[in-house]
C-alpha cells in the first residue's frame, strides 16, 4: 500500500540546511512506491523565508533543487473546505494553530497524508492520518530549549 508523506516547512528546512542528518536519511530511505510531497503553502513559506533572509543563492538553489525532487501539491477548493471545518473545530475546542499551519494540516487531511514535522502543535489535530518527526536527532536538543 502506497503511503503519502507531506513534509512541513521545518522538515524541509532541516534537510536543506543540513541541520538534521536523520531527516535527510529518512527522506532517502522512503520506500519505492511511497510519495513524498509538500503543500503549495509550504512552498510559499519557503519563498517568504528566502525573501526575508535576503540574497542567498546557495540556499535558494538548495531549496529549488529539493522542490524539484518532490511533488508540490496545489491548494484548492477541497483543501479550503477542510480548512474551514478544521479551523471551526479547533477554535470550538479552544486549540490554537497558526493559520498557515492550519492550512498545511487541512492539506494533509484532504489528501490522506502522513504529516512530517517537528512541530508538536500538529499533535492536537485529531483528523490527521499520522504525524511523524523525522528529525529524531534534534529531539533532545529541542527538549532542552
């Protein structure tokens, strides 16, 4: 059975910057037949980060090279519908999630993807198929913050 992995912005950043060797190893170890992708929302966040940072040709090339290797899923009407329902549910439950993170969660729910992120806030979204953290080499570092 094929599995779909939707990488969150932090996971892409770890891979591109070399911050997490474990994330890169997990990406390289994805079994044949499984699909690794990102949301168009994540692509937008990456372009925002590049613009905010200022000229960095090497980083820009690294991001563009990685995005060429992955599928970038468009964010459309089905995702918008899921987002509306999810945001209303989360607000009613008193749970907060940033709007872009909520859009990424809605995208993962809509396409039935496993969300790959180190952001623990996604654990409060019950409709996600699964949330996994490929950056296992950063877990202890993040606990000490």
